[in-house]
C-alpha cells in the first residue's frame, strides 16, 4: 500500500508511509498528523486504506484540498466527520457507491464536494446529497433518471454533471430548477426541446456541444437569462452565432479556434461580456468586426495577429488581449 502527499505547489507526489502492496491497512493518528503538517495546498491519500473516526478528525483540520483516492470504505460515521472539512475542496474519489445513509452524512458538508468515481445514484441517495450546500460535483454519472434529476434539482448551489453525454427533455426540465450554476459540459448534442427547457434555468448555465450547433438549439439557449457557456465547439455557423448574439447576458464560447468574417460580424452585435478564450488567430476582417463589440471580450489566448488586427483590437479598451499584443 502507498499513502502519498501531493503538494500542488510543487506539482509532484512524495511517497509517505506504507509499502507497495494492496493490503488494506489503517492510517494511524500519528501518520495523519504528519501528513496534514507536511502537505501544501493539496493532500492526496492513495488507498487502499482504512480511516478511523479519530483519523478523520485529524484530516478535517487540513487547510487545502483533501483528496481520498483508491478503494476506501467510508462508514457514515467517518463520512460525517470528513464533511466538516471546509478549508478547501473535498474530493472523495474513493466512493464508488452511495448508500442513502452515506449520502445523508455527506450532505452535511458545506463547500465543494467532488464524487468523481460515483457512476450510479439512486433517487433516495440523490435526495440525501441534494441537502449538501455549496458545490456538488458528480462527474462520474454518465446517465440520469428523471427521478434522480428531480432530486438533484433541490440542491442549493452548484451542480456539476460533466460526464453526461445526452440529456432528455424531462431531465432538462428537472435540472433547470437547480438553484445555482448548472454544469453539463460533457453533452455531445442537445435537442431543441431540451435546450428550451434548460434555458429556463435562472443561474449560470454551462452546456457542451461537440457537434455543429444548430440554429434551433442556439435560438433556444439564447432565451437563457444569465451567464451562458457553450463548450467543446470546434466551429459555429453564422446562423447559430446570430441566434446566440441575442442572448442577454455574458456569453462564453469555448473551443472555437477561428472565426469566419460572417460569424465575427454576428457575434459583434452581442451585448455583454463575450468569452472567446479558445481563439488562437483572427483575420483582419474578423478583428475589425469584433473590435465593434459592446462589452468585454476575452481574447487572451490569441497567438497570431497582423499588425493591423492588433491596432483595431487595441482601439477597444474592453478587449482583453495576451500580453504580447497589448
């Protein structure tokens, strides 16, 4: 077995206690205390391991992200103690199943709770987790029942379901009721009906679309009020860009690496913050259009621009450029 400290500031893992076997051994209070003192920013414990209530109490004192990896059985008692950790993210990648009793214990957590290895979730367990306040990241779920979606919609805070690749209209209608940021960036496609339902969400909405965004879906999403992010776009049509430009609020289009002149003209009519962080280049014609945008434009990852394009973009003080083009 190997327990390890990952110090994020050094981007490396340092072996700590134990040996290289898969035998499940307990982590002692003394070892836990030493680990908490030694780790910087992030403490990662790689299992398999056993954690007692006393050790859990020590771990909750850690000021930074606490990560439990590997096959580790968490009792409801230990989970309830770990839920007290509030000085950084709590990442429980050791949890692969969620009995209702465990969900009720973890629901007492206040902050960012990540359960990335949880691939299935019952309605009863979802009801329990929905009582958690803060950010609930369930990025192992690839499918969702309407009952689970309705239960999670009761959560007060961010809900991340970034591994869902498809979403039914019924699920979208339920999740739109989430009171906080709703993250669905893993979606490969979205029907107009599901997009229409999600547009009723009243907080920040992040969706994915790895195929061409249709005009109908773009028109539906544009009805959303609040920050809207569309991720994983390789390209966007003039029709879709024209529709999204009507969105009233901050607009993020992640993944697009180049804009046609027609698309740039369409997006320039958007009012609000426009994030085009994936763009690496702009033609002079596209730069001329984007420079007319009213509101902040994030272009901080541009790599290639002509001198003329740089001059046009600099003329708008709300456009954010990389250091080399300022």
